[in-house]
């Protein structure tokens, strides 16, 4: 049977402890990074959706206003440019 010195035994234990702590820190960082990416992705999607919705709402509001003006002008065939209702 081969004897192991105390130095080698302590070195192995310290290396094993350092390895376990390193793996634990790595796992915690990976879990945190995944959570951060998921949260940031959800925020980005929500913000993009809100921007697109606002842009479409603005576009359709303008179209609706123009449709009202066109309808108002077509009802009065003798309407002149000075009599066209405002968009607001």
C-alpha cells in the first residue's frame, strides 16, 4: 500500500473544493444569464409590438380622417375648397 503525504491530500481536497465552487458559480451565472436574456427579450418584443401598434394606429387615424373629409365633400357637390371641413 502506498502512503499519501498530508500535502498531497490537502492539495487534492483544496483542488476539489475550488473545482466545486467554480462549477457552482458557473451554473449560477448561466441560470442568471438565461433569465436576463428571457426578460430582455420579452421587453424588446413588447416594446416593438407597442411601437408597431402606435404606428399603425397613427396611419389608420390619418386614413379615417381623410375618409371623413372625402365623404363630407362628396355629399355636397357644390362645395368649394374654402368649405372643406378641417381634419381635426
